[in-house]
């Protein structure tokens, strides 16, 4: 756990600032402001003021008269960061205008303020959209295209998958059936399809075929570009089994007659092989192939020769080793063929998604980058026109740039008069002097799932260095020297570039700035808390985390109650001599960071037991929250009354509160889990399933049913739940999707129910967020209630990262629990790194 170290005076504690210490990188910062004719990549570590570097550079460009603000491009990673940068630039220019006395300088600043709204200070996607709207013909896009944000794009992906999969179930080639037979789930196929979508510029560099034709099914009118060449099938694994089974059974018989100890490892292995062969013989052909390829192992590594007839065991082991190698080759051949076939087959899903977007005139974020890259790469005259307009390009968080973004930026910074221009590839571009200013920190590259590629960063660094410089900023404004000493000591040993590789950067040590020099006083900057475990105790991972959570909660309670920590008070005016006042830490000063959020409930329970207020402020597990899952069950039941699992889940959820016993009694009484059917104790079937006889009545009477014998509470609870579900099912097409979700919450009184539970405020906020998501998706124009339910199910199954609805305001005195990923760029006086024993995780899903 890291906490800033400060002095501890009796009357007015202050944070001492040594103004005589100069920054370790002061000369570098000066060069970045003054050497405006150089292309620069600035590697700036955490807490070094990267945004200030950008503002300084923009101010210098404007002040020098070299660039007008409207001719400048500043690209940030998020819309929030872009808005903040625009505000900071405005504040800086306004301040310089007030301070300037030279008429020419004042005129430049006034012009900059007038140009501010025209300046391209935005995300890369917004910038690319603006370029495409200027040149839609050359880019081959609809002039009136709209941008599908990630939320809308995910809805279109779900719709495309449902439509395409429905067609594939009847396809003659049967690849879907084959994939499922080999153990590939629909969810895995969907993830592979989405990966092809995300990397479609790499997987399909020449574009998608107009129609996807699989294997030998080639219509007469198919063009060569449409067709996929058939591949020879690999050997049949069942033919291999028929060939080797007599030999395997011979080894099994030899173990029974030539091994003196039936407990010998080899004998036991061969004894278990016999029933496996028997099972394979009883399975149908498809299941037998799948089981053989998925599970059968014939390699034997156990056994002792002394228990066998002389020389027999080594011969058996050697032969089994050869057979296992043959089986492994079969697996590889079938796996390669299936993977390649599935990848080609999934082009149909990609094409369906592209077609749906085209029908609505939409481009997603990847389209924006891909179309802009193609526009600049393939149309030199367009590239030259934009180069003449944009005199300087600045990019923040460049370590999170994907390859397409790098191409766009470097093409725009090209010098059209240099030899070799226009370059056919971005990494061969000759750069204009001073046109490119990149800021990043390769150690903070955390967006690989968004195609951020550290090797692309290193490649860009090499290209820029040919006509510019790489500078390093190391003065940290966030942490005191004691913390930086510990961080440097650890990461200088661990973070090293492998020889000849570019996927891991070298660590660049950080140094304290004049605002965070070594402090004085008894408060330690680093504290290591270990769970209280006796040497003779053996605890599993969950128990250790529970023990750690208990110790952490007790420690925080004690430190805050006893006012043991002193932190800077930025709200208080500076003391005499430049000393920054400090105050005792509060719970609101503490952030607990986690590598993974799966075990956060253990820490929540411990904090609650010690009466410590807290909020999970940046959980990315919104779609996996209990209340969201329960709501999804109810929505699914409303749309699909014939799905008994969904209806059962809805009844048992807090939305209806029926017990397992009540559901059991309903079914035992002859009732149905299709809520449209009449209940056993109802006298008529007015709400029966379509097609049922409306005059039919139940043979059972209320006095004769188990439900009636159980008492009126069962009848009341099931009656109420079924009445609500019938009404919601009836109204689902009459109301808009957001209004329908609101109706579910209102008719079930879910808000009141969840407010009475632990963390009720957060739970209700999450339910409201589902309504907000529905409103946002409604703008797509294709949202139906069924599509929304299926989309929510996809988000849950794919464990899509989504933040919970925020319930914490700035200044709330609560401990924040968040992921390390979400804490990037934030600052807290007291930081706890919890659950440091957790392994790295994050292993990729073996799709095929």
C-alpha cells in the first residue's frame, strides 16, 4: 500500500517543498517548447504531465506564428480527454493574451481564440469521420453516413449473427454441424467471427468476396473471387482406429498375462484403455470421431520393467509413443482444416454485418480508420490536399495507437516535396520538419484488446527517429521520492527489452519533481500488509483473500480513526514559505485497486463489517452483476414464454420472489412454466396458449390440487407473477423498448426491492442504466424488444466490459474500489494494491 509521506507538526502540519531542486528533465521540456522544427516522440512516464506537454507545444506553435490553431490537429484517446485538452488550450491562450503587451502577439492570441472552435482537437475516430465527410466520393462512402458507436455496432453485430446463423442452420455443406460435433460452441464461433470483424483489414486485405461460397458448393454463376478452393479432407480418424485397435487390445491382453502386478502404472493405464475403446465402438460415427480426436490418449509413461516379462514393457511403450504421434498428427490435420474452414465460413457473418450497416448508412469505428487509411494511401492528391491544410499533428497516448491510426497520422505528416513522396507505405514516409509531435509511454500500453500494438509503437519510433528525435520526460508530479524509489528498484529489474524483440520496452526510471520531493515525518510512504497466517495453516486462495480483506479493513479503520496518515490539502491556501498544508486522511482519500474484479465482494464484505463506507466505482462487470442478470431473465421470459428455464429464473428472481418450493408445487399441481397457459386453480382458460380450447377447464379443482393444499400464499404469489408476465408479454410490441424496460421495473416494484438490499443504491442505478442503454440503442432504428433481449444476452455471454452506473460524487467520503486498468491517469493520496498474489490470468480463449 502506498501513501504519501508528510511532516507531522503539532499545530499546523505542512508539506515541505524544496524549491532549490530543479527538475531532472527541465532542459528536455524547454527543447520541446522551443525546437518547433523537429519531429518528436516524447516518452513521458506516469504522472509527468503529458497533457501539459501538449498544451505547451500548442502554445509555442501559436505564439511563434508558425501555425494557426485551425491548421493544427490534436488527437486524444477519449472524447473526455479531447474536451479537457480544448479547455486547457483555451485557458492557456486567454492567460497569455492577458499577459501579452506586444500587439503582434496579442493579435495571434486573439486569432487563436477565434480559431479554437475550428481546431481539430478530437479523438482519432471523430477526426477520420471529418476527413471522410469532406471526400466521400474518393473514400467510397455514403456522403450522409452516420457513425455507429460501439453500443450501436454491438447491436448490429447481434442482429447480423442471428440472421446469418438462421440461414446457416439449413446450409447444405453442414460446417456448422461439423464444428459443433468437434466441440466448438456457438459462443466460441461468435467470438471468432467478432475477431475476424475486428481484424478484417488484416484477414481480408483485398476485401470481402461478394458472396461466400464454401468448399464444393459452387453455383454456376460464381466468380473466381467468390469461390473458395476445396481442400482434400484429412484421413478419417475412425479408419486409423480400426487399423490400430487390434494392436491396442493385444497390449491390453499382454498386461493381463505378462505383468505380475496389476497395480503397476502401465498395467492400470492399459486396463482403463479397454472401456474407452468399448465406448467409442458404441457411439454414432460423428460422436465417435469427435470423442476420439478430443479425448483419446494412448501414450504411456508409467510402469516398471521389473514387473513385466523381459523386454516387453519398453516395446509396448515405444509402439504406443508412435501411435500417439499418429493421433496427434490426425488432431492437428483436422484442427487446421476445421479452423481454416470455419474462418472462411465466418466471412458470411462479416459480410452480413457489413450489409446491414450499409443499408442504414452507418460506419463503425473500424470502418472510419480503414476507409481513411485507404483514402490517404490510395489517393495521393487527397493526401497532398490534407497535408497542405494540417501544418502540425499532435497525438496523445500514442502507446495505445493501433496500426491503422499510425498509418493515418504518418501519411498526413508526410513531406510531399521530399524524394520518395508520396510513399506507398506509412513506414517509408519522409516527414515534414516539425509536423509530428507524439506523446506516449510504452509501459502504459494496456489496450491490446482494442488493437493497440506496442510493436507498432516501436516501429513508429524508428520511423520518426530518422528525421526527428526521441525525448524522455521523467520528472513525476504525482508520487513522493520514497514511492518512486521502490517503483524504480522493482521495475528496473523486471522490465527489460528482450534481445532482438520489440514487444517489451525498457524501463525508464522516474524522478521526483519539485512538487513531490522527499518528505519528512513519521508517516511511511510504503506499507506491506501480509495476511495473518500461521505457519501450520494451509489455506486456499479464496481463504487467503478473505483473510487479506479482513486485515486490510481493520488496518484502514485504525489508520483513519487514529489520524495516522497526513495528506496534502490542495483546497487550503499555501502556508508561509511555500509550504503546502496537510490534513489527516479520510476514507475518501483511499483507493483500493485490483488486478481482477472477481473477488471484490470479499473485500466489500470486510469493509462493511468494519463500518467503512465504500463504492465499487469503476467495475467493468456491469453485464455480470446479479441485478442485471435477473432483469435479463425477466426480459427473456417476457419475450420467450415457451422457455421454461427463463420463466423459472424470472419467478425465482427478486423481481417476483417465488421460492423453489412454490415453483415445484405449481408444476406438481399440473401447472405449466408457460405463463400463458391457465393455472391449475383457474376456472377458465381465457389466457391459454394460442390454439388451446378457450372453453376448456382444468380437471383439477382448487380443493384437490397440491397447490391449494399448500395454502393461499402459493396461489397469490404465482397468480401475481403470471399476471404481470402475461401483461408484459401482451404489451411488448405496443411500447418502445425503453418504455417496456421501465414497465418491467414499475410493475414488479423492482426499485423498492433492490433499494432494501446491500448496495441497493448501486443496484438500482445499474437497472436504470439498462433503460439508458435501450434509449441509446433505439436511435439505431433497428431496435426491437426481441433484438434488445438477444443483445443483452450476448453482452452477458461475451462478458463485455462495461462500467457500472456511477453513484459516487467528487468529494464523497467513501473508499473507492476499482481495477488498476480503470485507475489509469487518476490520483489518490492513499492507494492500496490489493490481492497482489493473484496470477496474471487473461489467457486467450482457444476458439478453435
